[in-house]
């Protein structure tokens, strides 16, 4: 890759412009200033209208500077647009929501448009149950069920990358909701990677079930969610998703005051040439102030045989070979200017990966600094 400092400059200028605007609006009341700035994305809002009640401009802009190094494989550093998405969300009639976003390629904008991400119609009942049809996220594993807008690390863990779905959005239908301390989701999805809907159900399909209970009152905590996710996929060799017949993920989120502890224990049952994989993620994080936070994450993966484990995005660019066993330690610091809608994230990580084939593995450090903007 060739470095392009203008990319990071644009990100920095954009973020600093927003922060500067916040200083000037409302007499320096930064919180209400951000509210005012982000409120401008709502183009129409009238709950009395029987047809169109609200229309908002949606999207996200994420840019990274990264530097990764392995003593045997060399080093790689660059500036990269991680994500750029644009779309809208419309509230219609009683409980209907139409949402559509497109993923854009700012790194090589010829063409600019890449694919659709969220493009679906949802209806929420008066009791809170939501039915959704169309392209949508398949929320499996801890990080796989967390929007990229709300990640506490700069990218999803290797557990989500290997036992979850590398592509996040699929055509499907789901119903989900919360009742008392319970939360649930069930869905049927197409196992394709088509950019829109043209490949929907041309391959196999997978079913996703998720059930969680929050023990916060019992444990006297702010949050004590324990959730089990399960995926069952048809054994079609043409599937564009990872070839795993069954996969399960036990997710926990414990939070009290400034301290948070999220964990993930995931296993998969491969079919065809796919091996079984087990993964563990342990992620404590602490709020130093109401805006600054420190994060640690440890991830470990082991394959039952063969080299089946993938590295993360920037590591793959440096070392594009899979392994049999991998571990990662990540230490990061986040600063939230306006919650998850405007934040600056930094992280350093160390990864080791061994190969069953006996060939040389990966042993390297990486640093990433990124701005995350969403609206």
C-alpha cells in the first residue's frame, strides 16, 4: 500500500471542525452543542403525521492510521478509510421503520459504491417485539453482535472474525425483543455475500437463535447479562459464509460503576474441509473519567486440525497465511467527545500465531489510531 497522509488529514480536520463548532455553539455548552449539530441530520419530525413521522440522514465515517510489524515478515503502515456509509431511516405509520445504507469505497472510489449494508423494513409491536425483513446484521458472538459504531476496540476480535461472520449483513428475516430481564432473537438468513439481494438464497441458509437474561438485580450490578447465541447452517459447499454446521457463543456483560467486564466463549463444528475452532475473549475496561476509558482484551483461538485461523484485517495484509493456534493481547485508550458518535480510539496489540504445517508463523506488534464518527 502507498501511504496517503491526506486521508488522515481529512479525518482530523473533520473531527476538529465538529469539536470547534461545539465550542462555539450554545455559549460553550459542548454537550448541547453536539446535540444541536447531530440534530441537523433529522430532516423531518412530526409524530402527528399519519404516514411519514420522521426522516433522518444516517451514516458513519471511520478512518485509521496503522503500523504493524513482524520481524520475519516485515512491516506495513498506512492511512485507511475503514468504513464510510450513507443512508436514511424513515419512521412510517404506526411502528414501521424503513432503513437503508450503502457502503462506499473512499480508498479506491472507482466506483464509489460498494454494496448495501442495512436495507430492511421493520415493524415494532406495542409490546416491543420487532419483526425485520431485508438485509440486516446477523448478531452472533460478543463483537459480532456489537455495531462497528459502538465497538470499544478499533476492530472486532479474532473470535468474532473466525467463529462469527466476516461479512456482517445478510438477506434475512428476524424477530427480536426484550421482556423484563429477558432478551431474545431468532432469524433465518441467506448464506451469501452478494452486494444487494440478487444472490439471496441462491446458496444455503443459516438459522440464528439468541437468548439472554440480565441478573443485575440479583447481583446488585448495573448490568449482568448472560446470553447464549447459536447458529445452525445448511451444509452447502457453495455457501459464501464460513463452513460451520453448528456454532455457539456464550456471552457475558458485567458492569458496575466505572468497571466493565465482557467475555465470550465460542465453539464451532465445521463441515467439509472446515475444522472445529474454539475461541475465548476476555475484555475488561475502565472509565477513567466520563470521557476517557482504558481497554484491555485477550483473545485465544485453537483449531482442531489444519491451519484454519485467520488474523485480523491489517495483520492479514502483512501476513496473509492462516494458522492453527493464535493469541492476542490488546491495550487501548478511548476518548469520547460525544459518546460513540464522535470518539478517538488508540490501541497497541501483540499477536502470536502458530501453524500446524510447521512453517513459520506470525509474531508481531501493531498500533492503530482511529477517528469514529456516526450519525
